[in-house]
């Protein structure tokens, strides 16, 4: 990659590609091939500081290719995205709360309906039994 006026990050990207090409040299855990540190497996490390002393990363070469105005622009863009995500999150939270309230209201209405049905059934049964007793009383008084 070459640096140009339109790509102030090109030097940084070049350095990152070099850094990514040698993952074992920059791995802070010293594990190059998937072995567990200290397990005796291939890729385990003997010197825990070897990863830090052999890293090819040069911070000065990265920082001189980054334009502060570009960083400010990216921060501004990210803040806009952050605001949009917060708004979306609050909208989602309100939707969840509304649905929970609807669920609770339906549960209350359902229990009230069941109570009313039980009360109506009980009063109907009481009325039927009262009418039956009254008719039996009349029938016994006629005899």
C-alpha cells in the first residue's frame, strides 16, 4: 500500500498488515499454535515477556500517519451512531414495557372474567336450587 492524500491511514494499515502477518510475535499470551500456556504443548511459552520484547509494532510510525481531523470526524460519526443506538434501545425498552403491561392487563381481565363466570354459575345454581326447593315446598303443601 502507498500513502496518498485521500488515505491518511495507509501507513497505519501497512504496519497492521505486517503485524498481523506474524501473530506469534505480538500475541501477549505467547501462544503461537493453539497450545495452552505452561501446558507443555507445542506453542506454550517459556518466557512470558518474549511476546512483548519481540513485537514489531512501532507506535510512532502509526501515529504520524493518522490525521487528527480524521480522528475528530470519526469520533463525531461514532457519537452520532451512539445516539441513534441509544434512541433505538430506549424505543425497544418502551416496547417491551408496553407489551408487559398489555400481558398483565389481559391476565387481570381473564381472571376477572373467570371470577365473574364462577359467580354467575354459583348464583345460577343457587337460583335453580332455590326454585327447586320452592316448587317442592309448594308440592308438599298441596298434599
